């Protein structure tokens, strides 16, 4: 308690006592003689007056000291207070670490939360110690952190609680994963389908196909959505590339490459050429089909895209005659343009 507060409290207490004394003197008028009571009252008033003057003088001195001395002492006082505060914090930190070293994680968490006012470190201490339920409660109640709370509930195998929180957060794929974890395939696929729909609406057809294939174990639906992406030109090249990559039987793949090329729109042929280049290198049994299709596309596009003639080298890496033909074609074309 500082000096100013002491003076104020003393003055208040003294005035209360003085009032009580005056009331008692007035009561004395009834029991004793009038002049004796008046004498006592006069004495009380004089004492109150003198003490009031003393207190007022002390307050004035306190104010003067405050105006002149406070500025001089503020830095020192702040330094002392800051130093003490930091020492106290260090002590709490040491205490928390001591509890952790002793594997008394609950006490360590209480130090972080109650003494250091750091709820996050308290929760993290419990989580790192494998006390997932306790950590989840702190994340949820103290920090309003539903994401970390949900992760802790999942680690604690409290899947229903984790599912409820992930639903609130809108994590549909995670909800599907957790339903799958508890073998609730119906609800799992319901949420996975929501994810597929979101990806499809955003033209992310490859991602949608991966949900079908990896999470829902529906390879046919995965292929269908990739084919749709190719046909509708929604990330077309990547859809076609993944569509071919998911066909593991070489004979079936060869057949699909030919089928998709039939009646292929002209504007799609450049991308188709890029895709079959990958398949050409994948298996020797696919080389004849992909090379023949490449010849047709190159022949069709060479007038508009003269650089496409270089693709002949890719499909005939060891054919020196092809290389000479390409060179003669380029030379002849250059002469034509110069003339």
C-alpha cells in the first residue's frame, strides 16, 4: 500500500470515528447536563479540525512529491517491477519444466494455464504427453480451437466427438475418413460424394477421380469422371493422362487409345499427341498404335504448326532417314518463305 492510499484511508476512518463521537456527545445531552455535553462536543470539534489540517498538509506534501519525484523514479520503479516480474515468470517456467521432467504433465499444464496464463502451452503439454482427451477439452473450452480439439479427439479414438467438430468446421473429406475409420461406409461415402461434387463443380476432375478411386474404392466412377473431364475440356490433358495411367492391361489400353482417337475433334488432337507420347514410352507393345496416330496428327497439323514435324524424331528415335527428311522439310519450307 503506498503512502497516498494510507493517508486517504486514515482520513476516511478518522472522519467516521469523529461522526460516531459527535453522535455519542449528542446522546450525552439527554443523560448529562447541557453544558458538560457542549464542552465535550467542542473538544471533539477542535481535535477533528486539528487532525484535518495535519492530514491536508500531508496530502499536499504527497502531491508535491508525486509531481516532482514521480518522473524521476518512474524508470527505476518500472525497471524494478519488470525485473521482479521476469524473475517470477522464470520461476514458473522452471517449475513447469520440473514437472515435465518428472512426467507430471497435469501439474505442468496447470502451471502454464494458471500461473503463466498460457492455455495453449498447457494444452500442448497434455497433447504431447498423450493426454488427448484432457488436451481436447482445453483447446475447446479455453481456446475455442475446434480444429486442434478434433485432432486430439481423433488421437484418443473418440471418433464421434471428432466427427461432430469436423462437421462444424466443414471438413467433409475428414468426416468421410473418420466415418470410414468406424466402418460406417454409408455415411463415409455420403461425405466423400460431397467432396467429389465440390471438386467437379470447380473443374478439378483429377482430384474428384482420386476420391472415387482411393477413398470410395470405385475405380469405374473414377475413370468415368476423368473421361468426362477430357471430353468437356476441364483440365483435359491431365484427365486423359490419368485415364490412360489407370488402365494396367496393355491390350485394353491399346484398344482405348484407338477408340478415343476415333472421331476426335480437331482442336483436341494436339493434346492427344502429348498424351500418347507418354504411352509410347510406357510399353513397347503400344508403340505401333501410338506412332501411327502421331503420324496422322502431324500430317494434319503441320501446315498450321510447322514445328510439329519435330515430333517425328520422338516416335522414331533411331531412324536416321526420318531425321534427314525432317531436315529437308525445314530447309525447303524456309526457302519457300524466302521466295
